[in-house]
C-alpha cells in the first residue's frame, strides 16, 4: 500500500538520524554493495551525490538505491536534481550551498509535499537562512578536516553549537566519527543527527562502521564517565514515568503536571529548574548573566500559576579550577539580582566543584493565598487566548539571558479570577500551547496577524517571522485563556498595568494557525525546544 504524503514526509524526517552520502572515489568496494551494507548496519538514509555521472547512469543508480533503501526501511535522497528525485520515487532532494529561498521553493514545487528538501551550508548564517527559507533540514560542514574538501577550512564543533536552531534538523558533516560523537557531540542541544561520507563507505566494513555510528548516537557517552539518556527518551515522558511510579500525592492543591506544585498547607508554591552550560547558555557566558537566567526560568514557573514569589534556593556545580570561587559568586549575584526584580531574595543553597558541566539548580518558593492557583487544565472551548508580550528572536541579542518573569500579571490573573488556564512560554508558543491544550482537553486556533512578533525576530517575509515567533522559545511570557465574556475587557484594559495581546481561542477540535485571508499556515504541534527529543525508528 503506498504511503500517504504526510506519513512519508514524517518517515523521511525521522530517517535523518544517520545519512550516508555516496562518493565513488572514496568507496572501497562496489558502491551499491557498500550502500546496502551501510543500511543493513543501521544507516537510516542514503544521499546519492555523484553529480558528475551522466544522467542516464545516475538514474539507473538511483533506482537501484531506491530498491535497497526500501528493503530496509531507509530513505533515499538525490543531490541537486529534484526532477530525478521525483522520477525515481526518492524521499527528497538535497540542494547545494548556493541554493537560496527561490531554489528551495522551486524544489518543493517539483518534488511535492510528500517529499522533503534539504540544503548544504558552510556557516551558521547559511544554516539559519536555510531554516528561514523553509528548508526541511540542512547539513553544516565540514566540521573537521576531510579528504573530500581538502581546501575548505574546517568549521569546528563550536560553529555547530552556535548554529543549532531548536528542533530544526541540522546535521554535522565532515570528519564525524563515533569517537567525535562520544567526546563532543553530546553537549550540543538538539544534536542527534549526522551525515557521513568516508567514515562509512570508505571503511573496510561499511556495515560495522554504520553500526558503530548508530550506537554512538543512541547512547552518547559523557566524557566525564556517565551516559546520556538513550535517543528514544524525551523529557516529559521521563517525568511522567517518574510521577506514575510515585502514585497519587496527597496534600497538593496543584500538581504534578503544572509549572509548579502548591501545598495545601500554607499555600506554599514550589518550582524547580535546572540551567545547564552548553544547553541553556554557552561556556563563555558571564557568570552573572547565567545566574540571572537560571533564576528567571524558575520564577517564570511561579508566575504561570499566579504565585507571589518569596525566595530562591540556589544550587551550583561550578567547574573545578582557580576561578571557581569567583564564578560561583557571579552566578549567585545574578540569581539574587533576578530575585530582587520581583521582590524576592536568595534564601540559601549549596555550592560544589565539578570536573564536568557547570549546572545551576534553582528552587523557587512562593505563596498562593485566596483564590486557587492557575493550572494548565482549566481551559474550555471558546476561551480567548492571550500572551503578555512579543515572541521570537530571543537568541538574536542575548535576550534569552535576561528573562523578565511576569509575576505581577500571573498574580493578578489568579487574584481577579481572570484566567481559566495559564502556562509560561519557555519552549516556544506552539509547544507550550500544545501542552495547555492537552491538559485542558481542547484544540486551539491562532490568527497569525495577531501574534506579537519581537523586533529581534529575523526572517524573510511575514510567514517566516511568524514561524520564528511560534517555535523559537525562551520568551518567558505568559500564555493564558480567558472566558469569552471577559475577553474584551482584558484586551482593552490589560492586566496589572501591562497590555496583553489576544491571539486566538480554544476550540473543540485540533487547531492551526490562520492567516488573515483564512488560509492555514500549519497545524499546531508539540514543537519547540524539547530535551531528549524523541526519534522513533
């Protein structure tokens, strides 16, 4: 039975895990036999490059590769030639680094909606341009020196780290080996896809080489002795499993499953958050900025339930060395500054030296008096949706390091009984709205022209900027639902002296994003920043 377009496209995106690129000159044996061995060993996709071949010979080779990849459930992509990709029933086309928005759009028109379009890039700026031009994925490289491009300077892993774009599949290529994955690739957010040339097809045993790379991707070793979670795990499923093992928790007025928990005794609210170097901020980020962000993330969780903050407990794991004491003081000072901005203070904590990754653990304490705390689960079809501020572009000028928790708005929403449901926008509007809808048992519909887009949000054209506003994340605004009879007053008067933006409504069915002329830009899905992103195979 032929695969439906949406199913085929989703499968092709999942198969970007380990892409083997063909190169006749670097292949030790017969190309087709080597490709089959690589797929048998675990390669999830083959990209037919070999652009110098006559078109007829390349067509015959593509058809043979289509048979091989289909046999093992892998995907086939064709380099450059969109028409050939469609003719041989490949799963997508891959464009070279010279491709711009016009070429990407043209390729999508040729191959159709059921296939994907990727592009090669040689810098972080090119990768971002590919993403904004609506490419489905991109290669970035060469990361390390390679025989394929001896004259091209290697970018290094730092360039890859700087270029990562949330959940956009960005595949490093050039010098990628199992050892490099274990030693370095572990630390980069979103990184779990690679593309390789010589390290598989140029190996004496392509099957074993592909298997070794796949094993490294599935459980990447921590260079300080631990291991990460397997690639099939995802943050919320881990938390959900942990909570299920605990059973029902008595004495809670809110939680688990919301941004914070509230104890019935005294209305004490507790939120905890980890902020990790290499995931939430770069190693060279000043200590005070990292500490400020860590505190802001936890305080934003208190804002989402309408709690009034009392103070923070700050736990630090600082890299061992002569600068450790000063670094710890800077982190603490940043956390204290953020706490003061909302009328709270640092109450205590703990500090340790580590040979591993710097981590800041914040436990924020607050209080809920009078009306019950806000939850994600109270929304109903017909409720109006609001956000407290503009979205998107938080990474452009370091705004993600300066969160402004909307505690006054959250508290007012609760005390005045204005909101039926609330969540903070930390992982992106689309992802966090998806969570609110799932908790409330609703869908949602947004109007693109009503979504407030931050001036820092870059993109070619309005639709690309809307996409950034939906998926960038780390905005730390509040998203909340208001009963329809109160929506006009909230829109007119704002909340706690702050203007708010009406962006859509909750609905019975699954929603989407509506454009001003009534067309649909895309369905709402659980996208945005997700730890341990699930990759089914």
